[in-house]
C-alpha cells in the first residue's frame, strides 16, 4: 500500500475513509477501494447516529473497519443530561458489536466539551475514537487538539483546515499536525473535492482522507456513494492508476 511520511519520519499507510448511510453505500465504497467507513445518517445535518440495525447489516456484509457516528442532533452543543445519557447508551451499544471505533465531539461555551467527551469515552472504554469537526467549531482549534493528548482512546482528529484557499487550509493542517504529533492521526475531510486530492497528496504529512459528498452521485446529501468516484479518489491519494 502507498504510504506517506509522518512527522517522525516513519511511513504510514494512506487511509481513505468514506461516509456511508446505507448498506448500498457501504458496498459501493468497498468496491471502490475505501479502507475505512464512517457510518451515519442524515448527511443534511452533517451526520447523526445511525440505527444499530444498519451497523449490524454493514458489519455482516462489508469487510472493512467501521467508525460509527455518535451524535444525536445537528447542534454541536449537548442540550442536557438526557442527551448525554443517550450518547453514552449509543456508545455502549456500538462497542458491543466490536466495531473499529466511534466518532464524536461536542462544544461548550466555545470550547471542546472535554467533560462530555470523557463521559462518552468512559462509556465505551474498549473503543478507539475519532473527534470530529467540533474541533474547528471552537474558538481555538489548536487548544482543542492539544486537549486530545489527555485521551488515550482518541486516535483520530477529523478536521478540514478551516476556510479559505487550499493553500491556506494546508498551512493550518500543518500546524494542526505539529500539535498532534504522531499518536493522533489527522484525518482531513470537509468541503473536499476530488480535484483537491492530488494537491493534498503532495503534502506528505497527510495520511488519512475523509470523503462524503465528493464521492456521491449527485454530490449532495441525498446522493448515493459512487464506486467510480471512490476509485478515482483512491487513485488520486495513492498516485496509482485507475481501472473500472
């Protein structure tokens, strides 16, 4: 497998994570060459917790690692104890299935909600966790990333590099990676297009890419994962040729 180089100089395999909302999505992503899936529903709300039955279906039919979204509503702030309790129940249920990990992250008063994260992680201590775009919804993303170092179960941080040109985003991503070091993998996703991938591949510290709408037809929340677009994305980030 093609590898990229981490900040310590060690080679890392390149991961292509695809957002899937159905079994058909998952099968298409697998066929196209995805290496990991993020399972959620309601892409129009940036991804919410999927039904347990959907996760069981995908586990039974698709031999890929699964990260499951644990997020009850579109807002990044948790509304109260009842929602936090629901998130913890969901985390425990998915952990019992033996998935690769969970995806979560919330904000409170403009900061990463570390107390909620601690409780959710504590509800599923056997799981690895991705903390998602809540990081860049805070007033200080670098501080949020530093805080993740105190969570041994958190091994991925999903970010998009903020706004602006691709060059500006790459510059922020480099700063993010410097804060994270090599223990937590920087997963790049959000507002990515296929056209950006070959440029991003040249940024050698990037080792994990996360795609949603860019690999759907049509390229909107209601679209379905298109295996040809997944295959093209894989070729762009690995530098390998495509074959349909």
